[in-house]
């Protein structure tokens, strides 16, 4: 296991070269009086970007529309209505057994 000490120069040369490249690519910021105010200005500038806000709002609207369509599709598939019954019980039995009467009439 590699210890995380500052005196690890002889343990892994690849890791040391990686750290040195990182230090050269990302220099340490200077600790001036305006460091924190400028940092917060950068953060606030990113937060109030109107294009990002519009994109976020559009994504929310699209997701809400997709959810609404799915809910309506599921509820419409479950709400299948039977056609209204306009015939009475005798008419329904007559229509169901109409073929039986034709067969009997052909035999006679």
C-alpha cells in the first residue's frame, strides 16, 4: 500500500510525474483580498445564465408532457366502454339463437 506522504519520491516515478504535470497545469491561486469575491462572482455568473435556465425549463416541460401522455394513454386503455345496450333481453336471445331457427326451418 502506498503511503500518502510528501516523501514518496522514490516509490512511484509515474505518480510523481503525474503530480508534477498536475501542478504545472493547475497553478495554485494567489491568496489576494479579492479572491473570494471574484470566486463568488464567477459562481453567480454561472447560476444566472438565462440559456441554462431556459434549457432546464424546457427539459422539465418535455418530461412533464411525456408523463402526461403516458398517464393519459394508460388511463384511456383501461377505460374501454362497452357499447350501450339498446335491445331488451328477448331481442338479445333471439339474435343469439337466430341460426338455430334457420336450421329447424330447413329440416321441416
